[in-house]
């Protein structure tokens, strides 16, 4: 969440007249994330979030908004879109599509405990199951092909070691990532700052604007990489096992998914290293923007590659023995 399109309180107040939300009390830009412009919106009726879509293609906006409405109706604790007086969720502001959603209680946890890791594992499985009945799926656009396209743009800006690592991992994913894993609508960005807790109770899942159809295991890998990595990029076994076991208890992983787990962990690390390199070397202009550090996911990718190589060597020795 960031602010690329500044809004004045007067502009927002006029825009809100089409909603039965009372009058504007306060408008505050949110300085986190990199995808859209977001504001905390306080009215005489309560607290909301106003999102102005910046990077999401106009044709895809209804998918993301209607997906949240669908999941909320199925008991997933995600923001509920608010319709205006005409019964429409999406309305333009400053020439861009925008939506008002409910503001959920709680706060994100930067150092989640085992109970919180288990809670997000259960929630992710339930989200995947609830999304199976969503009637209008859209492809997840930040896949391996997208990573390859971005790599072509950013490679001239990279040092030799990073360029070599990026090229090598892309080749591995293109060669080794299975194409027959269970698929469905995924969140695709279930980082710690997109989940809210009150104590150990999970109260909110935010930011569905990267969602789309992809391997369900990829979504689990994205989540584990963020929730369970240590400072040196390796996985914390206790947190990882708690999260994956909770997910597996709700949506049992197939044998092929278990075999593909090291490759999907690498794919998830590649995706976020690539996007952070793009934001770092070719940033967009805007206010209150937080640029994520690419080195974090380079470290995670290297750790996943080392672990994968270690597993391969162990398997080779076992077969030889």
C-alpha cells in the first residue's frame, strides 16, 4: 500500500457523497506496499480503506473486488467492498478506478509465533477452498514468464553475480517447475504485513490485488518464505512445519506437490526478488512509497537453492547406497 495519486480531503469528501457512509472525518495516506494508492478513511459511520488502483489493469479490477466480496461471503476475514448508492463497488476518483472496503481490526506481526503461523496455514487452505467456487477466475500475471520479461529489463542494471543468479534460476524454473500441480485462485502476496491479528486470533487478510489462478503450492511457498525465514534466509523448521502442517490438515497436499516443494520455494523467492529488483532499479514516482530491499529475497533464493542442492545430494547418496 502506497500513495501514487494524492487526494485532498475536499476531493474525497465530494467523492464520498455517492456513498451512504456519512461525512468525511479524516483521510490518511498509507505508506506501505507498492501496488496501489491507499488511504485510511474515517467517516461519521466508521472506519474504512479507500484504494485507488494504479497498476492493476482496468479490466482486472472487477475480478479483485468481486473476489474479496466472494471470500468475505464464505467466511474468510478479508475486507468487504462497500457499494455506493447505485449498488456499484467500483467508482472512479482522479480518473482512476477506486473502491472502499471495510477496515479490519488487529495488527500485523513482524515476528509470528507458532500459533500464528499455524493460523495462517489454516486460513490459506480455507481461502483456496473457498475460492474454488469463485465464478470468474483470472490468471496470476506474475508467473515465471513475467519474471523472464522483467529480467530482460533489469539485467543491464545488475552486477555480474546477480545477473548470473537471475539467469540461472530462471532456467531452472523453466526446466524443472511442474505443469500439473493443483491450481486455483491464489492470494499471491500473503506476507506478514497483509495479515492482522488480535493476540493469536487471525482477524484480517488484506491486499488481494496480485491474486489470480496459479499453482496452489506456489501460494503456500510465498507465505512460508516470508513467515518462516530467518535473518540469513534459511527456513525456521518449527515455524515452517507448523504452517505447512496446518495447511495440509485442511487441504492435504498431493504427492506431486510434496515432491515439487523445493522448486516452488525457489520460484516464490525468484518472483519477489525479481519484483523488488524492478522497483529498485526502475521505480515509479509517488508519495509515501516504501521500496522493499531486493537483497532480502536474493538471500532467501540462495538459501533455497542451497537447501535444494543439499536434498539432491542426499537423495543421490541414498540411491547409490
